[in-house]
C-alpha cells in the first residue's frame, strides 16, 4: 500500500464512520444529553440550550477505527511498529474518557460543575505523565526535541518528560477552550491535522517508504482530519450537535501525542497558534482581573467571545479564525520547507 493511498484511506474511512455515527447518535443524545448554557454567557447562545452534547464520541470512534485499521494495513509495507500507534490512540482515548466523565456529570447527571477541578487535573496529569514516560522509553529519538526553522535537535535529557507533560496538558486544555462556537474547534482541528499530515510527509524520508517514527503520527492526523470533517457536517452553524469535553479533550490529547511522536511538537506553536491564543486570552483575562480587582482586558474570554461581544456574528468569527488557522498552517509548512 502506497503512502498516499494509506493517508487517503485513513481520512476517507474516518470521515464516513464519523459521519454515520454522528447522524445516528444525535437523536439519542438529544434525549439524554441536551447542552446547558451558562447564564453568564452570551445571550445569542441561549437558543443553543438543549442541543445535544457529547457528540465527540463519533470523532473518537471514527478516528480510532480508521487510524488502527490503516496502521495495521500499512505497518509491514511502511516498516514501522504498531507500538507508537497504540500509544497515540491510548492517549486519545484516555483524554476522551476524562472528557466523557465530565460531560456525563454535567449534561446527564445535571451537576453543573462536572468533575471537580482537582480530580480532573489529576486524571489529565496522570495520563500525560504516563505518555511522557512511555514515549521516552520506546521512542527511537529518546529525549531529542526538534526545533523547526533551525533544523536542529536539542537533547532535553531529564527535562524531556516534564516538557512532554506540559505540551500534552497545554494542548488538551487549549483545544477545550477553543470549542465554544459552532464548527470552530472541529474546523480548526481538521486544518491543523491536514497540515501535520503534510508536515510529517515533508519531515520524513518518504521516497522509499515512511519513516518508522513518523508514520503512525501521519496516519493518525489523516484519520483525525477525516473525523473532524465528518463531524463538522452536523456541527457547523447552526450546530445539530456539540462535541463536548468528550471530543475537545480527546482532540487535544491526540494532537499533542501525535505531534510528539513525530518530533514536531514545537511546530504546534505555529500551526496550532490559534489554540495558543485562545488559552493565553483566558490566562491574561483571569490574571488581569485578579491584579486589578475586577478590570478586564477582553470583553469576554476566550477571545472568540470577545469578538462576538464586539458585534461580530458567530459565523463571521468562525470564518475569521478558520482563515487565520489556514495562514498558520501554511506558515508552519514553510518553516519546514
């Protein structure tokens, strides 16, 4: 099986599986998992109350099935071990499970707070730490980190595992914060995943087959792109279903794990810059609010709500952020070129 064929099959299979499952799950989720809208939120979002949440289950199912299937089919031809694929999918599924538990308590059990902050962080930290240790043990690159643009590796030594833990936690929560408008997180993640698929092809020596360390991440990103696009069919404005923390935490964990496996984790700062900005806007807002005893930098955080508060329509904000992400993806690929 050729490299291109594997990528296309993974993306197409994930798209179709996610599309079918999303359509099937909407009626069930509508009865069991209607979304609650915060009273302090934007009034324009009140109409979203009752929209089914936890739809990210379909993205998880489609991406996992397609990534595992394509990985098994291509492993011998591409010359890579499935161990890395299993580790990426394990992180993807564990963070999805944490999000599912949070959604289950909030949406189905009607416990507004969901998982308590400390247990939720402990679960995320444990998953990120386990991934960092596992990948440090089994990765052929060891503790080396690639710096795009400088075309060099730096050995992080004992700091490698803490670095990976930070990258996973940061990306997971950044994607979670980005998921606030119809189609925003799904559309952005589809583009980011497509860009990382291309980046992996550029980064590895693909002339006679995939690089053993890069191939699992490439396949996962291709599948994730297809899954997000399949979900976007029902998640675009006006959304018929939300991914919930089930989807957003899984996306963040999967993106980080796959990027780390490809040694392109620092490229997330360019290709995934929107995620970074969304997270920083919340950190800045909260920090400034506490320092000034009530003053704000943004009208509302995360920053996508700042633009809505300024009078932009939700669809306009989403399109603007999609365009910004497209530019970031292009910039990231040019850095590798």
